[in-house]
C-alpha cells in the first residue's frame, strides 16, 4: 500500500517501462497465440492490462471515463503500446492532480469492497505485474525470447559474459 504519491509514481514509471519492454517483444503474428484453451492470448492479456488503466482508473475517480470498455483487442501490438502509454500517462496525471499523500488512507468502495486509496495504487501495480508474468510464461512456451525485467533473462546472461542459470 502506498503512503506517498511520489513513491507510487516512481514505482509506476519503472513498471510501465517493464510492461512496454514485454509488449515490444511480441510481434503482431503472436497476438492471438495462446498455449491452451484455458489461457488468454498474448494480445488479450496485453489489452487487459491496458484496459484496466481506464476501468479501475475511472472507478477510482482518477480517469474521467472508462474509455476502453468494450473495445476489441487491436490487431497490432504498436496500437496496444500506444494506448497503454497514453492511458498510463492519463492515470498517473490523475493520481498527481486528484489525490494527495494525506488522502491515500481514505477508503473508497471498489469491486464491492472498501479499499484505501493507497491499496488501489498498489493493486494497479500488482495487477500489471501479475499479468505480465503470465505473458512471459506464454511467450516462453511459444518459443519467444523473453526480455529481462528484474534481472537478465536466460538469453541475456551471455551479454554479461556468464552462462545462463538453469
């Protein structure tokens, strides 16, 4: 849970870069790919992460409207990336302009529960990380190279002059 807006903004910017890095590693022909009937496609997961910015953002009063509600998964990853970046900026601007550090402990009704605003910010971050992780598993199973986020990926160890860890 966040107690300071600046802490959220700093974390969000780091996670935003990581999300764009993952999204940028997926070619358009892989958007509809999945590994089973019980998993979402890479495009659907990327679009879900993006749609959550306006869906949760609007429910929390940070974004004026759920602009992406009901919109289909775009056919190009570049479109998803552009929308993600645009609505990520709108969301973070909403946090900076509409909430203060002192208000982060205030509670709001969200999804049938009472959440502190600081928890809403933490959930936005955690939700993105959760689905990004799902994407990297699917990418790996499809034979795509996975970029390192919190450290080098298997393929990136050689850039450090080291053998990949098994």
